[in-house]
C-alpha cells in the first residue's frame, strides 16, 4: 500500500503545472504525510522500518540532484536537493523508535509534512515579511501558516489514535515545530521540525522514549 500510494503521488506530481515546480514538490511533501493514518496496519517493527520506510531514503536520494544516476523528477529539482531524503530519514527513525506508540510518529510526520509543507506554500503565496537564515529565505506569514495548520492537524492525529488532546500541549508542540522550521536552513527542517515536535510532546506529557 505504501509503495503504490507513493508511486501514484510521484506520477500525479509530474502532471502538475510545470511553471510551479514548488507545487509539485510540496504536493508530495504534504500528501505523503497521510501515511501516518495507516501506521496501525503494521504488525512488525522490522517491516515498517526496513521495508516500508527505509527504502525511501535510497529512492529519494536517487532522484535528488546528488544521485549518481541523474534521475530527474520535479519533486527534487526545486528547493533543497536533500530535503526529501531528510524527510525519509525522519520517518524511518520515528517508525523504529515509536513503533508501539504510533501517535508519536504521527505527530512527527504531521509536523514535517503538513506543517512544513503548508509553511512553504503559504509563504510563497502570501509571504511579505521575509527573513533569512544562512541564506535560506523564509517568511513570517509562512511560519504563521505552519503554526495554524499544526493547531488543527495535531489534535486530529491524537484523536485518530484515541489519545486525549491537551490544548496547552498542542500549542507548545506546534510552536516548537514552527520555531525550529523557521530557524533551520538547507532542508534540515525536515529533521528539526519532526524531532522538535516529538521532543516537545514527550517533555510536556512526561512520556519517555
């Protein structure tokens, strides 16, 4: 299911308007996040980590500008070349560490998929107040978009996994992920937003690794 779903996303993204390359990239970035809703189907830590998640580290690298095969795909030709690789690394680590607590994995995926994805789209469409971190230009409007999206999606993730949403915890998790996304350059926000959101959740709920 995971392989077929991602393959369909790659095909659809190639058919989006060519004059909007960021749309193709962020379409995949956001839509892959829906995988968080099928995590309960996996019954094995090995399968979800090494068969469902880890292979995408290799795949996303092979379609990146750094690939020795020089496979071109619009999803990786715009923006940070290794951004999708970091995305896959985050998902793989989350799947392994929190296999028995999938809602925590879901929070991390939501932060980097829905949050970071909508931050980019919102910033591109409405961004007027910009700032730069090590040459990586972002906008306050994009950060606000991410924050608002996470205030909606994180409770949905928790409710889906039968966890009780706490407004204060959700606020702190969303704020942490948003700040880290805004302050992290070079596509590394796919790591920091994900793990930052998870760390904030673990600390505020008192749940250990």
